[in-house]
C-alpha cells in the first residue's frame, strides 16, 4: 500500500480538506464521456481523431469534453504541426491523488455506532 493510502486516522479537518481537494475531480469526472476520455488518456497521448474512434462521439463533443478536462487541469495538450495531442497531466493528478485515496480508503471508515 502506498503512503497516500496508508491506514493512519485522519483528523476531521483533514477529512474536510480532502473532500474539498477532490471536489473538482469528481465534478468533472461525473460526466461519463469525460471519464471515458480520461481513462483512454491514462494509456498514453492521443489526438482527437483517436478519441473519436475509440468512444464513438463526434469531433465537436470530444473537443468540448477535452476542453473541460483541460480547463480543470486534468489533461494537457501538445501541438505537433497541425495535430494536437492530449495526455493526462500527472502533476495535477499527483496533487489530487493523496486526498482521493484517503477519502475512499475503507480503512478510514469508522464503524462506531452512536445512539441519540
């Protein structure tokens, strides 16, 4: 288990910070086509036409979703002549990953029962 997913207890303040840190990611990835595109890009750099063919969406929708992902900072673009290639921005992902891992780690879920 990596350090970001360690089972140490979180303080309530850390839990609130983690929730705020992952909110943009969950908001952007809550759209199924954006999640599919992001998933494709985890396999390596692709151009719009590759993404269109892989997920069966028209170019204008693929471009729209890429724009949202790029604006949120989760992907980056690289121009090579007339082509633009997209890839996951590992820097942004590495900043969000620890909070995401802590937030969804079952080891952090307390089983304490309370009575009113």
